[in-house]
């Protein structure tokens, strides 16, 4: 069993070796917040999974940009970049 943290929430990640998908457990309160978003038809989500995949993808892309900027600054210290907040 592996663990991950998303927005300060600890999650268990159960690995299923028969497929390339992983199962995670999220706190009930967080899932309730996700459900509010998913059930708003004007936002266009059809399932929790669809919303959570997009949310994780967007967060990972954001963190990858931050890591790239840090690496770029390390190799070119004269370059200035903006600070990021969470």
C-alpha cells in the first residue's frame, strides 16, 4: 500500500496489478465537495472519476511547471520568475 497527499489530505493508494488503474481512498468530506461540483450540470462533468482525473492532471502539470522553472533558474540564475502560491 502506498500513500499520497492531495491538497493536504492523505490518501491510500491501492495497486491493482491486473490493470493500469489505481484505486485511491479520499476523505468523505472531500468527496462530498467533489460531488457538489460533479452534480452541477453547467460544469459538464459526468462522474467523480472524470473530475478527479482532471483535477490531478492539472495539479501535476502545475507542479511540473514549478519544478521546471526552479531547474531553469538553477542553470541560469539571472533569469527572474514569479513566485507561486498554493
